[in-house]
C-alpha cells in the first residue's frame, strides 16, 4: 500500500483538554462492550472538564449508544468525518446535524460499480440509514453491529439517485487493503478512500477525514491541537492521529498508522486506550509530561524492534 504522509504533527502540550476516540478496536473489542476501566477513565476526564468525542466510521446513531453509556455531551463524528451531529436533546432519537459532506450520486454509483468489479460487496450509508442488497445473507449481522435494521433494496446502484454520505464495500481480508491503492488511483480528486476495518473499504467525499473533523472540534472548543489526544486502530485514523499533539495507535494498526503515532498503547483487551487517558489526561501536567516522554520512548523502541 502506498503511504500517505500526514501533515506535520503539532508538539504535545499539557494539560490535555480534548480527547477524540475511535470506537471499534480502540475502546471496544469484538464483544462490542465498554470495559469498566474505560468507562471510569472517560468519566473521570469529563469530570475534569475535558471535551470527549467519539470519532468513528459508524453512523451517528450507532455510536450514540456508547456516547450515552459514557455520559458524553460533545458532538459525535460519524462516517470518517463526513457527518457530525450534536448529542440529541432528551426524548429525541438523533442530534442536530452540524456538518454533512456527502458523496455526489454519480461518484457513489461509480464506487459501487468499481467495488463489484473488484470483488467487494458495496452498501450505502446515508445519514442514519443503512442500505443493503435485499438478498445479502449477512443483513442480520450488520444490523446487530449497527444497532439498527438495514433497509433492503433490489439493486444498490439504481438506489442512488441523490448524494449519499458513504459507500462501504465489504470483502474478506485482506482484499480491502490490497485494493486500496487501485481505488485511490481510480477516484483521485473525486472521493477519499480508506479502510476502517480489515473487511471495509470506504468511499467518502473529497477532503473528508477524521483529521479534518478533529480540527473542526478543536476550533469549536477553542483548544490548541497540541492539547488534544486522539486514539485509533486503523487506516481511517491516520489523519486524526497525526493532527494532534497526543496521537495514539493501537497495536493492531497498520504500519503506516503506527509510524504516525506518538504513543503505542496496549491492546483493546488490556484497556490500552484507558491506560493512555489515565497517563496523559488524568495525571497532573508535570506527571503527564513525564508519562508522555516515557511512552514516546517506549513507542520508539517498539518501532525499532
């Protein structure tokens, strides 16, 4: 895979005032459950006035159940940054739409055709709707993962008559990673292409990334990017990790993401994200600075080994 060099990472500053967290593979594992330690760390950050947002490839309503469980109040970044919603008011299912950058219909149809031709099974995400081929045998699995029922259509391509938020193409690993360079070459200037999971190749509008979304959040809160902590586990997290002063990549991340990260926390099963929050955001600024230096040295040693 051709490496995309991220923008220059800002210097780390203390105290940490904002945290951006990927969900799958970062704060939840295959069981899709938040651990007690992760909940405690994030709630402690909130108690200190630190802004915390979930920044995910999921739809906003799918991420919202985790935001509710954690008691978050700041916006949810969904679909790699193509959509940002405020947390909903009491009694409402979805929050106010703050940002939406959809993929033009013609490009979405081309992404669907390209995916089929390259052995992937395309689906559509638009706002809070998941659209799937009617005869897809995995519809129940997808619905369980998203926490919502999918809408079935006879033909995905003809269902796209106006812009959509995202096209997601599914295949068994490692096809998504093997095809990403070809997809990026075919859609250069027309769509951003990334991988959010070993099975998911995703197409979003030009310029969309988690990094852009995190910069938007920092401006909204009036926070320097050097005081932001971002943690993720896959290629779609690269720009976000590189955009902040405190970027952490889970050990399962691809090499290009690991190389962009300042810190390499432990695996999700060992509460690596919570450990990083405790060390950098919950410690006093002098202790956090010492912790950061030690973690950065450990990451450098890990990359050399």
